[in-house]
């Protein structure tokens, strides 16, 4: 599949994942939601591993998981740790902020990924990509003004701080993905399988701390949207990793296209959750999308 098409399809399913996440964490404890969503993903890959162990030829080539050395397992554990930190920050932020605000802020991730790609991977942006960066930053400022009308001040709201931390960690994860899939040469199935399993294991002690009331926490309610969180992410990540496997794919472009999920998440948040100030936020959202398009054109 062409890496651009894979990136756009990944964006669609990631937008569905954002909507399911908002539904799952509304008036609900965040850490158990994170844990059970990742358990669902780990179970899927565990079943695929078991099937391959019993009948080695049962799975198509795209779902076959390669054997790994201990060092390679550590590399994928590091990937899971970066994502776990990003998700903890991001899920708490999504719980306490309107999705129509949180999703556009997360969409600025390509800017940080592009800067990282320039500094670390040696990628060189065109003038259009540079213009896209400026437009995105200006739109981010406009979004902060819209958020202030809802009593959310970017410079002192702690959940905005959580959201920015999640965005920066997500950008670091994107750079590491390109290294693992594009330079080291891991298969998509291998990365996603062990990344999903290690995420569930990393969240286990955290959710046990929640269960034994080691800190003040909210009540957890099981919701079927948790399964949708897992499904949306499994499909989105598989398509995203597939795009990164393409030798011609640039991480800055793939990550920008993936953040087109903002259109799905923003529209869904207004229609499904009846969030406020959609009209005031819309110009900033369009500006962020324009920045993504310019990045792609560059």
C-alpha cells in the first residue's frame, strides 16, 4: 500500500480512537481505562503468537512476528515506555479538557517531529514546510485564545501542561518509530506485537497502585468504548507502521498526515459530545490542517 494512503487511513482510525478515548475516560478513572485498552491489544497479539506457534504457516506474511534477541526486546520495551508516558499524560488531559481543544493541540506534534527529524535524522524541510510550521504555531496561539473563553488558560492550566508533555513524548516516539522500522528494519507486526504486550505489562503496576488505593483516585466503570480504543489504535498503528516501512517515506510527512485525525476528532467532539465554542476554534483547526497540507506539499 502506498505510504501516503496508509498514513491517511491511519489518521481516520486514529480520529476514531480519540473519540472512543474521550467516551471511555469521561467521569471515569483513567489508569484502568489505559490498562484494559492495552490488555485488549495484547490479547489480540498473544492469540496471533499462539496461533503461529501451533501452525507456523497459518498467518499471512504481514502478521508474522520475527524472533528477537534480548537487546532487541529492550529496544521495543523502550518504545513502549515512551508511549506509556505519553499516554498517561494525554489521557488525563483528554479527560479534563474538551476534545475539540485537546485534539488540535496534539495535532501540533508534526512540528516537533519535523524539528527532531531535521536535528537528529538529517531531513531537510522545504520552504513550504517552513511556512507550514509558522502557520501551525500561529494557529496554536489562536486556539489558546479560544480556550481562554472556556476558562482554560494555556500558560497556567496544568492539563495543558500534561497535553504538551504528551505531544512532545509522542513526537519522540515518532522519531524512534522511524529508526526502528526504517533504519533497523523491524517488521510492522514485530514492533506492534511486542509494543502492545510491553505496554500492558508497564501499565500493570500502575493499575495495581490504583486498585490498592495508593493515591486518591476515581471510580472505574467498564465501558465497551474501551474495546473501541484498542481497535482504533491497533488498525491506526498497523497502517502507520506500514507507512514508515516504505523507504521513500519521511517521518515528518507521515506524522503530519497522521495528525489529519484532528478533522475526525474535532467534528465528532462537536456532534457527539456537544462541546462549546466550535465556531471559535474552527479557524485555528483549519490553520493547523493548512499547516499539515503545506508540510505535505513541501
